[in-house]
C-alpha cells in the first residue's frame, strides 16, 4: 500500500526536479519549453518563440526579442532555431540538441531533455 503512494509522490516531483537541474536564469515553465530570464526569451522545439516569451516573461521581454530581430535586419537574418542561453548552454533545434557551450561537442542532458524530451 505504501509503494503506490511513493510512486505518485515521485511522479509529482518530476517537473520541479527537472527545472532544478537547469542552470542560472534558465527555467522550464512547462514541458518542452525553456525560458531565460536574463536573455529575455523562451523557446520550444521549433526555436525562439515570441508567443511563449510573452506568456512566460511578459510583453517587455517580447519587445526586447523583437528589437533584436529588427536590429539583425528582420526574421530572414535572425536564426531563431539556434540560440545561446545566458548560462553558456547552446541549443540547435534543427539538431534537437543543447551543448554545454557554443563550440562544445558535449551534450547538456538537462537542457536537451527540458527542451526536446530526450
């Protein structure tokens, strides 16, 4: 009888435990989404999302991201599928992977799992 209760409690703790493994200002507000409070954006498996940024970080963060895109010359010149987080982790949504750094081949398991479920 005690065993099922433990399983239920562990399954309820899993989302919190996952977010706790992300570093710095990066957090996962829902499965498949990561946000960076310092860098002011949120992303899902398709890349940086203005809608998710607004929903989880607010309209000012969305405007900050829009300004970056405009400064780059518009969406055609800003790759929303490859981004660096303020904690040094680098994610490529086309490859469905996050690395410990931009020039690192080492996979960051916690960020990859939070974003892609892998």
